[in-house]
C-alpha cells in the first residue's frame, strides 16, 4: 500500500452537542424566543443560541452549520419577517437538508403568521420572496438558491408543530417544552455513538432504580474497578432522567471533597446543587444536616454520589435516607461493594468488562474513528486485525485502557503499531498500567512533563491557574493540554482540568518507578509525609524538579538546609510551613516560586533567579528582598509580596525590566518606593494598598506608560502635594484607580484626563467637593464615595453613550455602581437623588443596547424613604413578588429592587463581620452582598440609606431557574420573596426598615 499511515477511515457520526437548535428572526429575539430559551434552560435542555450579528449577504458561519448538525432536534420559529432574512433562509435550507440526510426531527412554530401563508409563500412571505428575486434576478446561482428556499419553506411548514397565535404564551411554551422532552427521552434510548456496550447496563440500572415507584426513597450502588465506566453509566442516567425530578445533583469525587473539606463539604455541595444556595454560613455538621432534612424532605430528588471510598463520607446522610421526599432516587458509586452495603444501598450493580465485540468496536472508534475497517484499507486489514486482537487481549475489556490506547494509535504508521505491540509482548502483565503507559510513552517530552505535573499536582485545579504555572515553566500549555485532551488523558469540565484516577496513579508511579521507597530520588514531591521525611532527615536530593504542598503538617518544624540542596527545582509551592536553620540557597532554575509565610528576612544572597517568572511570597517575613545588586531578571513578570509586614525597602527595579504586576498590599512598614520604578515600561498592575508607612511615591511613576490598574488605598501618610496633580494627567491608560482612605483634601481637575478610566474609588477622603471634570470620564461605570465625611455636594456625573468591555478586575466588585454612603455633610439631598437616579437610568439604557451587558447595577445614596416610583412597597425586610405575568411581556427588561436600611453604632461587639445581602428567596435563595465598608471606627451615629439594585431580565430569569430547579408549572413561582439577610457584628447593628420593587420596561 502506498500510504503506510493508519488514519481515520470515515468521518464518524457527530455526537450531539446540543439538544435543540432554534432558527428565528430577530423580531422574536426579546419576546417569545427569549421565553422559550428560558424555559429550555429551566428544564435542563441544552440549546444553541446564536446571538451573533451577521452582515447581509454573509454565508453561514461554520459554527452555525456545526450547531445545526450537532443538535438532536431543530425548531423553526416562523414570524412575519422570517423570510426577509437570507440568513434565516439559509439556516432553513440547512435544516431541510438534515431532514433528508439524517432524519432529524424538526418542529415548526408559527408565532405571528398563518401557517398557510408560510406554506404557500403568500402575504408577507410573498413580498419577501419578490424582493429576493428582484435582488438576485441577474444571478442564476442565487435564483436557484431562492428556489431551494421556497421548497424548504413548504416542506418544513407542512410538518407537525404549533400555531401559537392568539394563545397564552406561557402555556404554549410549556406544551412545547414537554413535547421536546418527550422526544429527547425517546431519542436518548439510543446512546451517543462514542459510548459502546452501555445500552444494556443503563437499562438494567434503570430497572434497579424502580423509576415508576413514587412511595419511598430508593438507593442503589454502582460498583466496579477503576476505568470500567461506572461514572459514565451514572452520567448517562443522570442526563436522561434528572429533569423529571424537583431537584437533582451529581456530586463528583466525593472522596476528594471529603479529603479537602470533611463531611460538611459534601453536605454543602448537596445543598448548593439541589437548592442553589451559594451563601451557606453554617460550619457545624449537625446544623447543616438538619437544614438538608428540612429543605429536601418534601422534594423528589435525584442524587448521584461519585467515587465514595470511605463509609464516613456519607455516614451522616445514609443514617436515614427517608429525609428525602417520597419517590427520590440515589445512586452511590464506589469500587468497594462493602461500602455500598454499609450505606444501605438496596441493590448493587456490578459493572462488567466489555465483551469481545464491544471491545473491538470501541477500539476501532478510537484508533480509526470508525466502526469497522473499510475496503480502503484492504491491504492492511489482516495485519491490523492481528494487531487489534493482541491489543484487545491485553486491554482485557477495560474501557479506559481501550480508549486511551486506541487514541494513542490513531494516525500512527504500522511501524509504531508494531513497536507498541512488541512492548506488550515483552511484558505481558495483566496490570492495566502497562496499557496506559503506552500512551504516555507516545507523548513528546514537553507533553510528558505537562502530564506528570497534572498527575502529581494539578488534577482538579482551574484551567487558567494550571496554564499560568505551566507557562511559567516554559511548557507551552495551550498546545500541550490540547494534545492530552485529544489522547483522552485529561478532560476539561467547568474550567477544571480533570484526570482519571488511574491515569493520575500512572503519572505518580512513573515519577516513583526507579526508587518507589526513596522520595529523595523523585522528580516531583506532592505528599506531605514524603516531603517531611526528606526534610527531617536532611537527605541529599538532586532529583527534585517540582514540589507542590498545599497543607501544612501541624507542629512539624523542618530544616531549611535541605531545600538549599535542591539545585534543580523549577517549581516550588509551599503553604504555611515552619522552618528553622539557614536557607543558604534556592535553585537557580526556579521559574515559579509561591511560598506563603516565607519565614526568612531576605532571599538567599547566592540565589540567582534569572529564570524566575513569578515570585509570590505573601505574608512573608522579608525585610529586604535581597541584598546588593542582582543581575537583570529578564524573565520576572509578577512579584507579589503582599502582607509582608516587615518589608522596609524594595530593590532597584532596573533589575526587573519586564515586570507586569507588582503587588505590595499590606506591607505596612514599607517607607519608600525606589525611583527606578519608572523603568517598568511594561507594568500593568501596581497595588500599594495599605502601605501605611509609605511617605512618598516617586514622580517617576508617571513614566509607567502601560499602567492600567493602580491601587493606593490606605496610603494615608502625607503624600507629596503635587503628586496627584502630576499623576492623573500622565497615566492615560488607567482603567482602575483606587485612592480611597488617602487623606486627600482635594481631587485635582486633571482627573478628567483619564479618558480610559472605568472604575474610581475615592472613598474615605476629606475633600469637600469634586472637580467638574469628573463628567469627562465617559467610560466610568463604578464610582465609590463611601465615608467621604466632608463631602458637601456632587458635581455633574458622566454621561454614557456606550459601556466598556466587561473584563476581570484585580480587586473589588465587578459590577457597575455608584456608592454615596456615610457622607453626613452632603447637602441638596433631592438634587443628589435626582442625579444618581438619572445616572442609573442612563446606565440601564446603554446597558440594554450593548452587545455584552452587565448583569446587575446598583446605587447607594442617603435617604429614609423608598422613591415613589417603586409601585410595590412594604414596611420590613421582605416583600412577596409574582413574576409570572411579567415574564412573557415583550417590553420587560428587568427588575429594580430597593431597601431602606439603617446602621447603628453599638457598644456590643462580637467577632462576626457585619453584612447585609439582598436577593430572592423561595425554598432557597440567591443573594448579593452590600458593596460598602461596614466598620465601627468609621460610623459614629445612625445612618439611613437607600440601596437600589437592578437585575437584567436575563439575570432575573437565571436566578428564578436556580431557585425553582426545573420547574414545570407557573404556580412554582408562588411564594417567591424579595428579601434581605442581615448580620450584626463588631459594634454595628443593621436594620432594614422597608423594601420594594418595580418591573422595568422599555
């Protein structure tokens, strides 16, 4: 055969990525279609929503075509203007193709148009096609396309669907959703094509669950060895039936949650997922157990507990499963049958290894991306089959091993196949690790390093954090992680990098393999007991490349000299460890150094950190970073010495020319910033918050031409009088400026020159007025004036014509807001209220028109009465609301909520931090914390304020879906309240006097 590479022999059927694709015209986007999407979301139906804005005449984007092909069900919403859009018609043509080629189910919905008008292309549809034909009359290809559109319209409009004209939208949407669920339930009887041998086990487990029984709680177990597919089976069942229950949750890796947080962690996950309660303050196991029992005793619940490996992990919950509502179902997954019996599982399903036929099918799907070897490969068929038989013999029916090995062999040539097989023959052990090891050995060196780092340190960590660390180590994580995903060695779910425990075990065994009982010879150390043995015995270790330890061993004191001997470390992460002795050196190969509570007064003088990319030493004992002059540290990008309370001076910044982030927050003894800071032309973030001893800031800071984030909050010593006058006009790239609590008696007029500024915190200062140039800050969406006790009047506020792009902020809250809190001398209260309300109205209007709107906006102003325009008001801290009539109003854009609250100083003090939260509550609640500083030292007499909070339509619907679960009936909205939750503490007493709300419309 000419080609010796074994590649995909056919394109396998695309797995459905979405349950539903909806084709619609923009005139229904903010009414019927939006309500339909909301109903789908509440019922757990995964829907593709295309919110892009294509220009006229552009072809359909590839993502759109893939979404249509990758959806199980297609819905077309016909409105009067549907046919006027060539984009919609091209979507429809593609949908019609799917009917003919794949037989997908398509449902038409006739929103405001007669079905016959669509079928016959009369009325508005006739006018639309007349325009198309006039436009394309000189283009024969386009005219043929128009004819295809006509045919597609006629065929799709003749299908069975819904005519929703003149009918209550809510009821019709519920009918549509019920029908879609019924259709999906029918469709999921056949599993996705990449799952092999699962149909029969799924059906058997469904029988064991007694799904038709609604009289009691039924608990079953799923048992089997690692990698056999226990979690996959449970996931299939969860996706298939969970939406039939009042509440449901899938708690992944109970073992890890218990290890990290104890049994209370599992309990909190249960409450969070079933009732979406994100603000639990309870830290006592009996109380949270009682809370679960009270909340769930009347709910039909479907729960999956995955990877339970100790009885203690669920012992409290399993003591009496009857705390769940009648008809609830529970699945517990474990490798240990005894644990399942002790946790009162009525039945245990033991997952079996794949039989020969299923093993071969799965292998072919992974190794060839097809179900069989086609005639295109006839010359290879015999050789391949012999190889396949050998491979499958060693895999012994374990799905994980077959999947990983098949993915490894995909696209490789025959010689690589034979090499892999010869290794298996040389070591025919039944240990499945040999199979998984082949995939590891097939990786490039850089990919192997990434695999081992994830296995030893980062399994279950956030993708962004892992990539940052790996990037510091020079491992090119974007491409490397992509390869590991393609090889089925890791997955990314909810922004977390996840690796199967067998693969994690493989990676750790590879690190240990030459010296399993001699940790001083491992390249990576991740177990505290092994690290402590190495440190306590002061062992020689030249092998260690990386150490990551996230928890300290209480009472243990380690010898620092051992760290000095680890000359090849590139990665060191230590948290709160006690050391004694002399740290003579650190590895010059270090690229990422995180050491919480670093105990020494400086870095070792012999340390040459020329490879270092990030230096993070929070809460350290450092007085001076290093002595003398270092060679330029060209690679250092981030330096974080926050809360190093002994730090007195910083070195010359000329040694770190490429620094992008400098964090010195809470360095309370730092007196001076070296003038060489002006050399940092790439510095983006500078945080000097609460550097209370800082006497002056060098004027060379004006040369920081890339600076976007500057925090000088709490730098309360007398600053150079002319500093801010020079500073503000010069740093024109600033987006976020915090100069709160700096004893400023005046804000310079030049602040109006910061045209990029989006967030400004001036709280806690002594100025009487603000410059009128403030109105020039057209991008400003956040202004904080809390505790400005001398402020007497407000200037004109900025007028917004557009909003800046939403981005992560390094400190503070992320939402837009205007906060005027504890400003007792502020006069002209009516004018103040009028200005702030006007500012908020502008924000709402612009927010509605922007492509990426903020979810919520709030203001806090002095006042003791709810504004009259809130047409629903009551005395007290809560008020019932009924969203049902509003949800389907086409002009509804959101809800404004208001509370009047008072803060009293008191002599009673406790350790609790005072707080107030506003939100919506039924059985569970979702709350937002008040965004001002509640500090007894700042508040000397009673204060009355108004807090107005706006939720967009989309955010409110999302909150409702969180609270109501997958609700099916409108009466599920009964009992919802706008409410506040307060907590007194630290000498402050809080009281909510009244509250109210108003639905907002266009």
